[in-house]
C-alpha cells in the first residue's frame, strides 16, 4: 500500500496544483505613466548695454520725425556708446505718454520729458532727473497774474525794482476771489497749472475760467476787457514782439499784480531708476562733453530739443511738485 502511495504522489501533487490555478490569466491593470513636471528654466537675459540688450535713448516725441532728427539720434547714441563703453540705440515715440510707459516697463533708459511728464514718471518711481534744459542760464521761470489797469486792482509788484512788494500770495491775490480768470490752455504750467495751484494753496475760490488758447491771447483778452477779470501768463508775456507792435501801450493798460516764485522748470533729461550708478555717471560726463563741443552740440539740439543743459537732481523740483499737487488736476490728462 505504501509503495502504491509513493508511486501516485507525484501525480496527485500535479493534480492539486492544477486545480489551484485560475482558469484564465488575470488582465493586467494599466498604470498611467507619470509625466514629469517640467522644471521652469529662466531664459538668460542679455546684459543691459550689450548688443542684444542696448540701452534705449528716447528722442523728443513727435508724430512726424524728420530725417535730420533720426540721424542726429543715431549719431548721439553712437557718441554715448563710445563714451560709456555700452551699447545705445535711439528710438522716437509719438507721445510723452508712450515714453512714460516705456520707462515704466523697462523699454527706455534715457530721454527728455516736459516738466509735467517728468513729474508723473518721477512719482511712479520710474525715473531720476539727470540734466535740465536751461534758457538764458536759468533753470526755472515764473508766472504772473495780470489785470487791466483801469479795473483798479491793487498791484503788489514793483516794475522798477522788478520784484513783488509782498511775499504773501494771499495778501496779493485774495482780491481775485470770485473773479473770472483767463487761462492760456489746460496743459500750460505758467498759463494755468501753477497759478491754479498757488491760488488753491491760498484757498482763493474763483469763478469758472476761460481757456483762450495762448499766452499772448490772455494779454489781448485782458487788454480788451469784458472777457475776464484777470489772467495768468509766463513772465513777461507782454514783451512778445507781436503784442508790442499791436498794442504800443500794453505796459500801461495791462499791469502785473503779482509774480509767482520761479519754480517752473524747462524740459528734463531723465534716466531710468534701474540704470546702474556707474553707467549714469559716465552718461552725464558724456552729455557734458557733447554739449561743450561745438561740433556735437547740435546733435542734442536736433534729437532732444535742448539748447543748454545742466546736471541736476530731483530735489530741486520739490516746490514745482507741490504746486502741481495743489492744482488738484489729473496730471495724466495734461500730457499727450
């Protein structure tokens, strides 16, 4: 019996194993492949001032640049390259708003702006003042309030000494309360914005004014009478040759009752707040050298519209910015 079991054991073992196996092979469960998460890679940015990423020189804005202006811009950029050792490329925009935006997003590095446009970009912390355009060696000019002599306003200005007889604007200008002004135009610093800011600082309320489109037109309106009670112009709009020939007695018929401090700047050459300090220093030296060379100076005049330049810092425009703020105007609406 035992011998029989030994002979049958392999067969029984094989039968037992075959009974325990499934009748068909199980279907494999598909496991989705893991898609590797891509590691962000920063695209290398070309060094500022390199061939691939030159510094941008923004020329004076215009919708119709002349060939002379574009060529002057190219030559000026080449001179700045030679002086600083970095690449510059000149571009022209159609408006100051475009230039301000370019400084904001890093598409401009040096350029020229009107004082109001400069203030907007400065308030946005996008630019620093580098060089100021001057006239007759002056960095600033002032505004004046004028009235018709026969309207019997009190003048607080001494024409002989060419100075105000009081430093208190309220004392001089309170007589304009509830009077109607003649303004030059809505974007004029001397013919509207700064005088309005000064009057607001003195809390002097006015009637709605008339914009007569032009500083000499303001003088004409005051001379004629019946249009406005007073006007505001730059110092001294009465000296315009056209007015002197048209109205020989303009100085007798139109008088100054008060002049503002000289706080209104001319155009400002600015640099991007991102510009490295060493490049900025080299740039300033280059502009000084260019302006002192009679052969290269016309390039700045043609490309940027500046006749004289002086190195400046933002602090000197603090008073101007205060008057702009006091005007309570939307500065972005004053530029094109």
